[in-house]
């Protein structure tokens, strides 16, 4: 997994569609949903870790954008 789109496709396999309206919030909600499907035993540890890394990276990008805006 390399992009946020890949994480969205993973969640889509479980009929989980996330759109809150703000990218940062979307990423936070995707992380919560990912935790839930992992703890339910529906995805492998490798998929989980890979997706979490992507989400963390995207979250940091959004955080930096917010800080630059002031």
C-alpha cells in the first residue's frame, strides 16, 4: 500500500466508505475503521501496518498544511 487511495480500496472491501468533508477528519476516521477491522481479524497484520503507515504519512501532510495556513 502506497497511497490513501489504496487504503480506501481496502476499506471498500468491507463496504466502508469514508467522507466527512475534511481530509484530515477522513484520515482519522479511516484509521479508526482500520483498527476495527484488524481487531476483528479481517485483515492481516501486514495489511494493517502498511495501511497505518500510509494514513500516518497523509495525516502529517495535512497537519503541516494547516500549520502553514496559520
